[in-house]
């Protein structure tokens, strides 16, 4: 789990710097270690959306919600 947190931290920092391609790589590495974490799918979706890859981003957001529909009832 510690390795995943490191990857996510690096990915988030790259997102903030506008380095979306690089950030995507870190989130994809994290997903290789844990495909069942909805937050990882969400981060990947954010990176893809930032790159203008909207359909792929939607697929990631939907995957996140399928794993954990926590936001379904929020307004």
C-alpha cells in the first residue's frame, strides 16, 4: 500500500504542475498494484480528462462508481 501512496502522491503533484501525461503514468502504475481502489480510477480519469481524452475519462469515472457508488446520493 505504501508504494501505491507514493505513486499517487507523485501523480497528484504532476497533475498540479500540468504534466498530465506523466501523472497518468503514475496512476496507471498504481492501478497495476490495486485495480479495486475507486480513488485510483478517479485520479486516472482526472488525468485523462485533462488530456482531452473524455471518453476514456468517463470510463474511469464509471469504473470508480461501479466499485464504490458513494457519490450516488449526494447532490
